[in-house]
């Protein structure tokens, strides 16, 4: 028993010391270390036009607590820069020194609580939210917090009794809220409901109530009173509760985190937010500026996971037993990587780098902005090193092994996203074309190896045979399908989904049954990668390999119709150039030609390949179908070249993929168009 009382007394003294130290630190902070000192008459940062009328896309968050929610770190230059105009704050108090008025909205330039407060989790909570939410959604925060406050300050049944017992500096803070901080927050919230929707409540408090086991019940009283007064449902307005500085980071009130982490046992719609890894100041109570930034982003990540619950679906090329990446109906992608020892992690996709947030346990995550429909390469960046995502199957592209993801979304009803995507959309029918359909017979893509007499070595190609091939004895026409620069023979079946395109079009009666051969065009690296190689040499060696090795191998191995009227060639990008070069110099072997974003520049139509285009009638008699396609966002000159060809009397079909650039969606669409007109 004596041991018990000694232990109890020691814990109590430590807790009392921590609270006393916190109170002294808060007092010193506010009395001696003013963070900002605006000159008299200086205009408030971020003055904006006040919202007019109710907007369901204006998402508002209420924040309350004690000194860490107030903001207790110096605001740095970076914290005043790059603030999205969609992120606003309502001032809950008058701030005469910086020209802010109570009840009015401003751009969320710190400080967000009172004019002498510092950086708060709200700052980077809002920033992170607007980065992840659709462009049509604004985010507003209202922050009412008092340093050193117990949760009892916000219980209006206890407020009047609680405040008079506190120190002078504490009572002075409360005067800014007319000694009723919750009442002030509710008044501001009701005004905010006239112009937007309250989506959640942020709480950071507990140092003063460190390790008090009844704390969750006291929080519940305050939370439920807020919901009732604002006519909100708990399911629609979750409570996000941030941890205190952790033991691992030197925090002195870390015992309370065990209570916070179980808050949902008392409040089912409450969610803890980890503070592990959020650096704290030497006082062991408050976070550094970087700590607040990290904690704020984590609040946002938790909120996004709540908002997105049930919306995200695991991507199709996931490896077994993995859950992420996930994609939502608007094209946002969630990436997750476990990297406990990493310092900085990001996702690089669609020419944008998204910093990922550590949940404090080594799990890094981020949700991107909406990404256009189609196939996209991406990398994860860990401490400056680009890596493939270990959760997905890799593909070869851009001369390297890459992670890739297919974003198949139909956003035609979302005008804001349509504007963002510049018209790059897919219909459900198109999405179905690129995937397996129930009831559709499957063709086969097989790996074949053959000896090249031209190169004196073994080579590999992939061959698609239609579903009927195995059970029939008939012969089939053949299309040779080429990849582009820095890709290889796996590209069309992995990224291009050609087997699904052919299966589905054949099943629908829109394309003839055919064999498709995908070989390496000897351009599977970037142009100029080989020392001394010039443009004319890049991929040129493939011509002899195709004519002397590949075609004889295919005709000798598969049941083919081995004549020019049953042979086609097509290719994307540099493969499109190879296609045009090879077919037009071998018209005795090919009757169908297709280029998809063909890298065909500076061509003299009248003198190209011995003047093959000079006599339009002669060319048309030999070539049964000539196709040239590209994306509307490309600038490859395909449209001008087809115009010139037509002026020479050449029959050429020009096709444009709407809203797409030099990408797989363009080439998938071109392939689907081309194969419907051959054989």
C-alpha cells in the first residue's frame, strides 16, 4: 500500500508540475514574445469580398482548445506565402492592430486565432484540404482557443465558475471572448451557416487536463451541445482530436494521448490525430512551426479519409494483399507508402509532385487533385530518390521501369472538373472497351522467342491471337503494332490494353479477327542515349529485322494469310515514324498503314521515300486504308501533314482524340479507330 501511495503521489506531483510549467510558459510567451507586431493602421492581410448567399460548396470547420490550437510558434515567411484563395478564416475577435473585424471573412493569412497568436494546426489543415478537394470547394476555419484552458472553459455550465479562479493573463484572454468562448464560437458558427456548411470540428486540448480519465465525457458534453445548438448530425460533423506532444518527441503531457487515442469509445464520431514525429519546443508542451505544419496536414488527412469513406476503390493493377493506390469517381488518387525511417516522401504523377504526410507511425499518404482519365506513369520519391510503388505492378516506359495507374472516370456531369480536365473525359462505353467484359471470348497474348539472322541473337515478341484461333483451322490477317521511343514490346499489352480493345471490338462485330504482333522496334531507349547515334540511325535497324526475320517467323509459326492484302502495320510516336518509313518502302508487303501521334517531322511529301506520295492515285490503288491520328492537345503537325497529303490526292483518314495529348489514351483511341477499318 505504501508503494502505491508513493507512486500515486509521484504521478500527481509530475502532473501538477507539468500544468504549472505550462501556465508559466504560456504567460511568458504572451507577455514577452509577441509573434507579430503590425504597425498602427496597417491593413489586415488577406482582405476578401465577403461571401454572399448560401453556398453548399463552402466547407466550414470550427476549431477550439488551448494554446496549441491558438498557435504557439513563430509565424515564418513561408507561412504567409502560397495561400490558396479558396482558404478563408473568419475572425472571432476584433484585431485592431491588423485591421480585422469580428465576424468577417479574410484570406487565411496567419494569425488565425487572435492578433498576437502564432502558427496553429488550422493553417496547414486548410491548406492541405484545398489541395485535395475539388476546385469548386472553398474551406473556411473559425478558431476560438485560449492558452492554458481546461475543457471546462467550454462547458457553459462551468465557465462562469472556472474563469475567476484563473490567473490574470488567462482572464485577459477570456475577455476577448466576453468571458464566453464557446458562446462566441457558436455565434460565429451560426453566421457562417448562412453562407456555408459546417463539415467538422477540430479540438486540440488536454495539457491542462493531462491524464484525467473523465476527460472524454467532458469533451462529449461540449461536442454534443455544439451539435444541438447548430442543428448538426454527428455523422455529418465529426470531431477531430489532436494528440499532445508525444513521449518520443519529448512531450511532458504525453500520458493524455492514451486517452485521446480511445476517444471514439466515448464519442463514436471522434477521430484521434497522431502527433508522433511532430517536433515540440524546449518547453515540452508546444510544437515548433514545422510541428504545427505536420500536425495540421494530419488533421486534413484524417478529414479527407472521412469525406472519402466508401468513395475510393482499389486500382486494378494492385499486387496481392495490397489496398492502395485507390481512385475515387472524380479521379483523385490515394497513395500510401510505409517508410518508417524516411524524412520526406512524395508522389510524382501528371507532372505534379504531391508531398505525402506521415501519420506518425511510418505510414505516408496523400490524396491527389483530380487526374485526367487514362493511363499515367508515376513514381514515389523517398528522401530525394525516385522509386516504383511496391504496391503495384511495374511497366516499362520512358526508358525505365515505372509504376502506372489507370484512371477510368466519367466526369461529364461535373462542370468544374470538366473545365479542369480541358475535356479529357471518358464515357462508360469507352471505359468498358479497355477492360474485360463478361461474356466476351478472350484472345491470348503469348510471348514468343525467335532467332534474328540480322542481329545474330535471340529476340522476343508478343503475339495476340483472337479467341477463335485455338479451335479453328482458318488463317488470319496480321497487324504489326509498334511501340514508341523508350518503350518496348510489352507496352501495347500492358499500358495499351490492346487485347481488350480487340476482344471487345471483335465481339461487337466492329473489327475483323486478326493476329497482332508486338515486337521491339529497337527504339526502347531515349534518342541520343547511344554515343554517336544520330536521328537517322535511331530505330532504323528494326526495318531489316521486321522484313527478314519477324514476318517470316510469324508466317511460319502461325496460321496467317501471308500476303500484302492481309498485312497491316501501325505504331505510336516513333513507332508511327517507323511504320510510315517501312510500309511506304515495302508496299508489296503492306496494304494498311496507321500512325498514332507519329513522330513524322519535316517530311517533304513530294520526295518522301522515292516520291511514294507524289502520285496520289497510284498510292491509293496500293494502300487500302491509310490512317493518321493524334490528340487535340498535341502539336505534332499531323493535321497539316494530312491536309498536304489530301492536296496531293492521297486518301488519308485524319482522327483526333479529344482532350488528350501524347499519352496512352490517345493511342488506345487511335488503335480502336484503326482496326475497325482494316481487312
